[in-house]
């Protein structure tokens, strides 16, 4: 592996960080190395940022379509940054469930609960 053959994976993945890449690698392989999506990830909104001769470019990729076999799995190159966004809806639902679970626990712990 040559020096600098790394990809940065950020956002709503289980283990964000720097991933060493060897040879040809695809987006799904990089996401798998990051241990997959968190429960609040927006699988339809993954951004790949790449430095090119024309400057920095970003492309939004629908990983849900790739994983369902509908979309192509793009190649990821050393130096790319993969950013997985959080789903506002999934984050909101998680927050509501957290509050409801906490309220139920308080009621359970209360005298006569």
C-alpha cells in the first residue's frame, strides 16, 4: 500500500475515521470497513468529496439504492472523504423514543408506579 492510500469516513457510521485502502475499493466496501450505518443514518444521502485537477468536487450518492441492487457502487479513491448524513426524521424519532423511555422509567421508579 502506498503512503497516503487512505479514505476518511465521517458522520453517521458506527466507526468513523481513517481507513487504509488497497487496490480498487467501492463505497459499500468503505462503509463496511466503518462497520456500517448508525441507526440514524440517512442511507440515501452519502456525500463523496474528491480532490481533482479542477478542484474539490462533491457528489451525493444514494447508498440505499446501491444496497438494494438498483444503483451502481462507485469506486472510492485514496484521499476521498465519505460523509454519511443523519436523517432528521430518524434522529427525531430516536430522541422522542428516548424521552418516552425515560418518562416510563421515572414513572416505574416513582412510589406507587
